[in-house]
């Protein structure tokens, strides 16, 4: 009898173990209705799907433009707290503008670089040299020596419309040859973050994904023409948040010749000190138009003075500020309205020193067109033209 109790306990434990393992095995085994045929019978498409017209255009555009887009890598050396050398590197994009090997990119992509390398779409790498840089427009031209280069087609940024389709090709995060698509979200003036950052008039805002590494790459229209140079994003996390900006290509085209031939930009100036005019002030002064810039002074010896533009001669006060009135009222340059200093700055940015422009003024009630050959601003790098 004394052995019966241990035997019963043992049988109970064995039965419990059998039941537990049987359930685990049943749970892990496939259900009885699952089959294992010799071959899986799937439904396949009849063949490759034909691309629609929009997809065909995307593929064609990418194929045409990709050979013109380059990957730019930079190397430099900084020094730590103990004056030990610390190698540093950067990356960005650019695009070829001629068969001589000139590449347009952002100035901030190559800023401070001691060595610059350009990698083409065929993965061949070449050492590049800086030809010219314009920090105030965040533009730079570098050059490589390579055979059979394919320049990008430069379009125009004049007349761009919000809603127009655009494409960005570049090397975000070092992923070479990446294309993204979006629309023009707005045309606006923007400034780079930080003190002393460049200000871009009529910058192209887009929702096409632009990320670190896209800087300097082309923004394209649906024909594959470059209409802008991707330059920065607005984001709290340093990655695309659907708001990117590109420098208008017309801004770049206006300075390209100077950058390549001189290595700098001959920034133009008219040589006037002005006051913005609105309807109320125009009525008080009995001016010929209700908008424009009233010339308070034409700087002696300046382009404006040589062309006959007149400053004010009668002393007056605007509030507590002394001004001179009776001068010419500038209302247009080359037929484009001039309403304030911003529009004057835009007009100057479309030209270089030495260009001749037509300045439309009102002298009293008389309208005049005066030819003015613009002077060069003698200033340090980064100062804006006025």
C-alpha cells in the first residue's frame, strides 16, 4: 500500500505532462485543412504593364538629365581643442553647364573645402577646382577635366506658376541619382537661417522632397530644363518636411559669366538714395505717379548722376526725418515696375556692372526714359546691391 500513493502521483504527473505537450504540439502544428501542393499556382500579369504618358515623361526626363547631374564630395581638416587634426567631409549636388567641365552648385556646398571631388553618373570621379563663388546668392562654379560631358539645358524662371510640376535630381544622404517630384508651392523671398545668411528674391518653394545632399542640384520643369538650384529646406528635423527652396535659374544666369571669367560677381548699383512712394504721399507731393522711388539724392559721379537722374533740392520733413523733395520719381527699369527697394534690388540682381538699363522716371508730370550704364559696387563679399 505504501507504494500505491507514489505510483498514483507518478501516473498523474505523466498524464499531465502528456496532455500539456500534446496541446503544445497541436498548437504548433498546421491545421488539418492546410495543404502542401507540389507547385504553387499563382495569378500572374500577362506581361509588363505599359507606362502611361505621365510615367513615360518621368522616365524620359530622368534618362536625359541624369548624365548632367553630379555628386560633389568635399574634404577639409579642422583642429580639436588640443590642436589635433580632425578630418571632415561634406556632400552635395551640382550640374554640368558646358562641355568645358564647369559645374554649377551652391556656395555652401564647397565652403571651406580643401579638396573637392565630382562623381559623374557613370561613377567616374574627378578632382575639381573652384572657379568662382558668390556667397550673397549662394552660388559657386567649380570645374573638372573630363571627356564627353553632357551639359544640362538651362530654362527660365520667368513666369513660373504655382501648381506647376517640378522635379529634383540629386544625391540626398549620398544616394546618387535620386529623383523626386512635386509642384511649385509658392514664389517668395526667403533668407538663410542664421545671422548674415543670404536672402533670395523670388525663391522657388516646392514640395518635391529635398534633403541634405540635394543642395546644388537642379530643379527641373516637365521638359527637363533647369529652372532653379535646390538650396535649402524648412524643417525642424533637418529632413524634408515638404518645404524646400531653390534659387531661380535666371539669378544664376545673370552672374554665371562673371563667376567663370572673373571668379567673382560685379554687383551693380545705380547710385541713388531713395524714398518709397505710396498714393497718399504722392498726392501730397503732386507727383506724376502714385508709386515708385523718389530720388532724394543722385550720388555725384554715380551712374545715375552721369545719366541725368536728378535728386531733390527742396528741404522738407517726413515726420521728424529731414528729406529733400523735387527729385525724379523712378517708376520702372527696363519696363518692369519699381515700387520699393525690394523691386529695385531685384532689378539690380538681373544685371551686372557695365550693363545699360532704361530707367523710367517722372520729372514733375513729364515722363522720361533715361539710359544708365550701371556702376560696380565696391564692397566686401556678401553685401547686397542697392
